[in-house]
């Protein structure tokens, strides 16, 4: 699924490049590029809330173009997730924010604003854990397993911090409207846990593996709001021609 999504977005970028090439005309006017804010939402979390009874979530995304290649980027969201694990059932509920930057490695034609990018995020989450029920592990196979114990104990004031490496694409499908996909690899460096209980799921970080490792992805739709234009310098034009 991820492979087909990535290929589809690359095809969109290619067609957009061909369209820009056909539309190019000789002119003496200075070339300009647009700078502004792009904001939107994660479609995966939004739609999952409708078909998964154990999940509720919303993530808003945005970026601001600083230079031709560099963007400030951020995501903010809320998640409520119930996990039915082997011996316990728990619910995680909380909010998170992620902030950092993206570097666009894609060489656009003038007038294009598509992205194939890598980036880095700092993430912070504040959340609670509710232990709904659990089973006591019985190592003796000659006796029946212990019955499930209903708990309902809630642990508040939990926090987590992590670094996140991001790689993804964004392609303009309509005027100022973009669709995108990104893959994330996370590493915890701060994790406040309740007593006798581990944070197996953290809002914004997702499921934890080996204690401090996690992965995630998102599908986004966003709108670009141009704020101003900047003239492309002659040196930048020559570099693009050489490439």
C-alpha cells in the first residue's frame, strides 16, 4: 500500500513538471517564486475515527517556506486509543505537538512547488493511561489461567518527548491544493511512566517497540496560502540550467 501511494504521488509530480514545461514561454519578466503558509489535516487519522471503534484522533499539519529549499513544519493533534493486548486492556488519551523543519530535495521548474523531502521533528505529548482490565500471568500450565480483573485505574500527568526523522512527498493536484504522504521513525528520550505499568501507546508517537522505538505515517491534504513572492536570483537560474 505504501509503495503504491509513493509511486502515485511521484507520477503526479512528473505530470505537473511536464505541464509546467509545456506552459513555459519566452519572457523578459523576472522569475519569481511564492512564499507562504500551507495548512491541512491528516486524512488517515480523520477517516480512521469513523471505522475503528477503538480509536479517535485528529491531526492538523502546517509548514512555512523559509527559503527555496527549507521549510518550518509542525503537527498538532489529539488521540484516544484503546489497546487490547495479550494480558491487558488499556486506553490512552492525550494531545501532542511536533515541530521542526523539512528540506526539499526536489528540483522544481519555476512555478512549481512540489516536494520530495526529508526532515526532523521534536515531539512532546501529554496524556493519561486508563488500565481497563488485566490478567495475572500464570506460569504453571497445570492450572487454569487466572480470571480477568476489571481495574479502571487511571494514571494522569504522563508525558513523553522524542525525536522524529521524516521522509515524504507533497504534490499539487489542484490550484494551491496538495496531497502528501510521509513516513516517520521515532526515538524516545524522555518517557514518564506510571508505577507498575508501561506506556505501550503514546499519542503522536504511536505504539512503542523495544521500549523507546516507534514508527508512523500520515496521508495529508493541505492548502497553500501565498503571502509574498521573491525574485529568483541569476545565480540560482544558472544552477538550475546546469542541472
